[in-house]
C-alpha cells in the first residue's frame, strides 16, 4: 500500500468513527443487562379515577417515586380520568401497546377474570382494602390459580377497594326493610345477593348515582366508603349499614413486551415499589377517606348501623347461597372457580392470625 493510500484509509476511518459511536449509543436496550447510565425509559399510565381520588393521588405519587428511585431514568406520564379510553378499554389499551401501564376494575370485564372475581363475593369476610389486596396478591404470587388470567401482561399488583356499606334514605335493620327497594349495585355476584334479599338491583355508573338518588330513580346503593365520599353521597343518603358487604378487585399491569424490554435494574425498581409496598400505601390513602366520610355522616345527622347477630346470620346464609350460585354458573361454562373460592375463604379466616 502506498503512503497516499494509507493516508486515505486513515482519513476515512477518522470520519466514520463518530458515526459508528453514535449508532452504538442509540441502540435499543435488549433487557439482557443493566441499562446504559443516564438512559431514560418512558411510560404512559392509564387509569379511570380523577387525580383527586385516592387512587388518583396514589398513581401521581407512584410516578414521582419511581422517577426519584431511578435517578430520573424512569419517566411515567399519568393519564387519569379515563383520558385514553373508557374503563372497559383499559385491558385492550395495555395489551395492544396503546399505553404501557394500566389500572382496571375486574367488574368492567365480566367473565374475563373469574378467579380474581372471587374476592368480590358478598360478605366473604374481607374487612378493608389492605386485607383484600394482600389476600388477592398472595394468591396470585403463591399459587397458579390466577396465572392464566394474566398471561398476556406483567402484573405489578392486584388490589381491592375499601369495603362497601349499604347506603339508603331509610333505616335498614333487616332484609324485610329492603323489599322492593331499588338498590344500585356495581355488578357481579353482589347483584344476585341483593335480589335474594328482596331488593331490586339497578345497574348504573357511579358517576350517575348522585342524580339518580336525587330523582328517586334508586332508593339506595352499595358503594365503597371512598365512593360515598368522592361522589358526595352523604348529601342524599342518611343511613349506612356497615356490614362490609363486598370489596371490588382491581389489577395494575404493564404491557408484557414493554416489561421484557427493560433492563433488570429498571425492572427491580418497579417490583420494589409495587406489590406489598403499593398495597400498604394504598391503604393509607383509603383510610384518610374513611375517617373523613364517617365524620361527615355523623356530623350531618346521618347514622352508621349494624345488623343484629341473628339478622346478620340470615344475610350471611343468603350470601353463601350466592357463592354457590356463582360457582355453579361458571361450572356450566366449563370454568372451575371452586378451588380459588376455597383459597380465598381459607386466607380470610387465617388473615389476622398470619399477620400477627
């Protein structure tokens, strides 16, 4: 090679070096090792609640916390109030990749999460959001009873909302007081339970509940304490039967391909701040609402009541009939939910012993 040829080769190599280096720096991370220092991972998070609701506040704080824990490498943009689609669209949004993270209510997807639905059975014994969420999350992590329901996503946590009282505009002390009363239900097995008690179940969105009470379209409702507070139902319903009638399950998931593309250190941050840690924090947000709404009820002249032991036994018997109906309905569809119901009941009975 002549000196002139050698000079030209060196010159070309020097000109191409910055281009090659730049291309390497922009290469997408495969997830096989730690992400490049300073590399930013962006996420869109969809949920249906307003930002001022308990879960709205939680997700705002969650996004900030993960950003701080990652030194700014995790950037989550939260879209509250079902901004990216309706509550019933949340699962499709996340599986299609239209968003990276989504929070959804199981009742919005009838029949799609049958095992998860078990925790929502009436008077199953769940006393608060943490208890419901912890039982559900542990069943998912420790057994394979729910794994098939979430095979298309990566689950960050499963949870429940607060326990739900029966709110009415007349005092209810027995099932006889409910005969013919129109009671708004959130859907699922509790609808059959209310019908068995002699009331008329009505399915309307909670966003329409205030006006429906105001116009006497319904005579009462089953909604968790957070809903009672958030939708100002205290203004229209004076009486609350605090019998922990049900909790409703929710999931918080990430698009599976998105999760698989993340480096282990970013995955670890998500895992550390989700699961049990998230459930404990969510309970704090809910508890603040519980203290507020119970105080609002009593100071405005309302009443919070309980059933007598004998009457409660009647309601519990009717609730358990509803459980068996639920199992039978799914069995007729070729879906076995009996095992997950047994697991929920066992963990409910053991919960406080295990926690202590």
